[in-house]
């Protein structure tokens, strides 16, 4: 049976979430905007889910906008703010934002907006002071993710958001990787827009939410109907939204236990790795990180080649990113840290889930050591001369 260690990409659907969704894929149906009984039952299910998402984030149900993905939510904020500013003005973002922010900002830049990209420090954390110092009189939005999707490093959002909002500049926080893994209280976070995605915490694909601070105006990214208080037209995807709500409820109830379990798996893996595979680097090990994410460099081994070999042995991990040509390029996040290209090309991300076990970690370490030795042309545990 293959073992899945790529939970930052997506997580398996929790059976309890599936059970909550099933009626809405069969005998229960209805358009939440309809006034008859079918529609009102669907509306009730959507609003119950909205309340659960709000509770997970520490916000109000009226502040939650359902959408199809974190990418859509991030794009909605960025392009909405740009339209409001007439396509002019200045954006401040971290250099390690998710591509849904990074690429959207690039498009806005090509259309005439100016952008300051603040790189992280070597510990994988963006210096809050550098973000704040980048503010200008014409800055219209700041973007700082809660936790990086490759490194797991937690970013200083509250400090940055407080300074930006004191200057009247809203902040977008992509919290897709952090939601369901660490406690989020949007009031303490201080951002004006916060995005989450169900499939990162054992909910369904195709369901996400954008939290919008009360008083902030967000233009409809999709237009047509008046759904989501005219902030997102389109008939609501009731089964997916129900799944998101159930996943949010479970994550909130089980957050402490999940955190402890995931951190123990990650720490077991990193300790075993350092003792069984020579010439290995654990990136940002001393930084505050998500409990389940480990980004490692196995020097002397091409990450893509190692990934394929591990996949053939039944283990799913991730490495780098693929560009449009299909060729693999080193991670932009690792390059932003200032790592040598050679080290970036040797880096893997291993991300654990609540379904994983200590036995799976131990078995993986054995297989990983074997495959690394085979790639290096050395015996397991032999020193590597670079």
C-alpha cells in the first residue's frame, strides 16, 4: 500500500467529512437561493458551514465568503484592490508568497502597478521591519502569508498587519497552509483578508473561504447573481461547502491533538534522517514552523530523480515545481532564501498527515537511506565527499 507524505499538496478526505457530504450528493439537493423547502434546506446547510468556518477563524459568519479555491480568493482580493485603485499604486508582498499571489501580482505589475518584493531571511521568515519599511504613500495592499507552503515557516503577520493598517493599508494573508494546523484568530492576526482551503485540512477539493473584515469592501470577482452578499456570484456548491464546514468543525475540535501528533512525526523523521543519511540539511529547523512540514536537502542527490525512485518504492513526497515547458526548475522559495542552486536542486518537502504512523516514518527512513546510497553510489551510512 503506497504511503502518502505530501499533505501540503492536498490531504485525503476525512471519512467523517465524506459522510456529511454524501446526502447532498444524492437525495438532498436544492438551490440555496430558492424559497421552497428544498432551497431552504440547502440554505440552512450552507449557513451552518459558514458558522463553522467562522468559528475556526475566530470571526463572524457574515465575514465569510465561500469560493472554489484559495487561488480564486487571493485573486479576488488582488484584482479587486487593483480595480479600486484604478490599476495604479504600489503593492508590498513577501518573495515567498504562493504562486496564486505571486503570479497575480506579476500581472498587475505588467499593467502598471509597482511592486516591492521583500525576501525572507535565511531562517525562512520575512523580517517584519523590512515589510513595514517598504510602505509608501501610494501603497494600496500588503501580502504576507501565514505559513509558507514549502518550508512551513510561520510569518510575522500580526506585526506587519498592525503597521500597515495604522497607515490605512489593508493586508491579505494567505492562510491556506496554516488553517487546521495551527490556531488562527483573525482578530489577533490583524489582516483584512484571510484565505483558507478545505483540501489542506481533510476537506474536499473545490471548496475554500475568504474572510473579509467587517467594513472592508470587496468587489465581486465573479458577477451575475447576488450570492454571498453580492461578493461572489454563482450558485453555491452545497456538497463542497458542507464538507468544508465539517472539516473546519473537526479541525477546531481536534487541533491540539493533531498538532502534537504531527509534530511528533516530523521530529521523529528529522532526527532519524540526520542519523541515517549523511550530508543532509533540514531547512529552517530552528524557526517556528507548521508541525507537519519538513523541507530537506540531501546533498549530492537530484531531488527529482530521488522523488521518482521513492514513488516507485511506494512513497509520495514532493520536490521543486514544474514550469510550463514541463522541465523542472529549482524552488523559487529556496532561491529566495539565498541557497545555492545546487542545494535547491537537492531539496525535498515531506509533509505528514493525521493518517500517518510512526511505523510508516521508520520504514520510509530505511527506504530513503537505501535510495540515497544507490544514487550516490555508496553504501548506506558511508561518508560523502563533495
